């Protein structure tokens, strides 16, 4: 994907989010974002969409076996968690001092 048309998302690594759709839907339990895959529009969220992966023995992993790990989910299925409001909230962007700041629409606080 070219840089000219790269999408901009309001979710970054380390943010607290809630899953609003899918098998792991839980609107009251905030979780951490581990990775954002911008090109594919997906995020890896802690403890969500756990898949089992069968691995062969190798030099790094001498035993092999079954590994459980998080798989990416669509970025549209998560929403930022507003701790002050205690609920998921939409985001607006504004410039303050030449820097782009993300602000919760419910509480008006900046995203930390």
C-alpha cells in the first residue's frame, strides 16, 4: 500500500479497548492493544481471538507442540475505552500546540 493513501486509525499500540463485535464481545472489560496492522486494518488485542498453532520441533523450539496465541481481528470491532466515563467512546482529533491530540467525545479528556 502506498503512503499516499495509507489509512489513519484512532487506535494505537498500548491503548485500552473493548471488543464490540464478534465471539469475544465484552463491552465492560477493557483490554490492551498489542499490535496494529495498518495495511490490513486489523489489531491484535490481549486475550482476544485465541487460536491454537501446531509447531514442529526446530532449533529455537526443540519440543514443538501446540501453542495458543492471539490472532488479529478487524479494527472496526474494537472501540477505545474511556476510563473516566467508564464506557467505550468515540474519538475526535484536534491540534494543540502543533501536535495532533486524540480526545474522547464522552468525557472530553485526552487519550493517554
